[in-house]
């Protein structure tokens, strides 16, 4: 994760550990992390980043881990989407509307 974290922080994203429900208990995933923006999950990235495809390096589910360059490309695209469109603002507005409905 040491390659993607500085880029994520430069764009204003935070990197947090990912958790999964296993046998009715929340367990930290040792193979992936969550990249978030203002508390909204944006994307998942592998903890160990490789610069080339490697079929032996897989997730817990058995899927091949994405390369660093693919995650870097998606992170830059999300940065453009968030900064140039009201995507996150719409999500936060919906969240506020749901909370006001729950209060009533």
C-alpha cells in the first residue's frame, strides 16, 4: 500500500482497513484496504501492490489482485469525478434526507 497511499492522500482520500463479517464477527481483512472520501467508500485496493500481473497473488475469495497502475488510474478518475461533478454532494444530500425522514 506504500505506493498508492501518498497519491490517495494528495487527492484528499483516506486509506482505512477493510473489515468483513466472518462467523458473525467483524474481522480485519489482511489482503485489502478501503479508500474513502469524506466517509464514502470509493474503491478497494490490495494491501500489497504489484506493478505487474501475478496469478499467484490472490484475494481471500480467490480473485487475482489488481495491479498498481490499474488502481492508480481508477483513483485519478475518481478524483476527477468527485471534483468535477456533484457526485458526493448528491450522496450526502440523500443521506440527509433519509436521516430527516427517520427523525419524523
